[in-house]
């Protein structure tokens, strides 16, 4: 087995472990939220837990392109990025 294959195998194993940890964290988060009930903020020993609604405004680019395509095109910026995948 060459070094690249070993590195890929190690990466995939760590990725799998990370997914398991993320699932466990989500389950704990759900249990904590359930224990909080309707409260936005709770103190548990040394921990302060908050679970508040957050509002955000985002540009609806699909609607903008439909309503004002020339304006949308004028302010559209193309970027290039790389996607790292091991399959």
C-alpha cells in the first residue's frame, strides 16, 4: 500500500469518526433543549445555556434575477474554488 492510499484511509476513518461525534453532539443538543423547555436561557452549574431565535435578512438572488436580470448580472461575481473529495 502506498503512502497516498494510507493517507486517504486515515482521512476517511477520521471523517467517519467526526460524523459519529457530530451525531452524538446533535443528540445531546436535543436532550439539552428538551430539558430547557420553553426557556431561552438556563444556568446549569458553571454553564449558561442559550437557545434563542435569530433573525437574518438575505438577498433573494433568484427573485432579483427574475425581476431585474440586468441589475443582478451587474452585481454578480464569479469565484473559483476547489472541492476536496475522497471517494
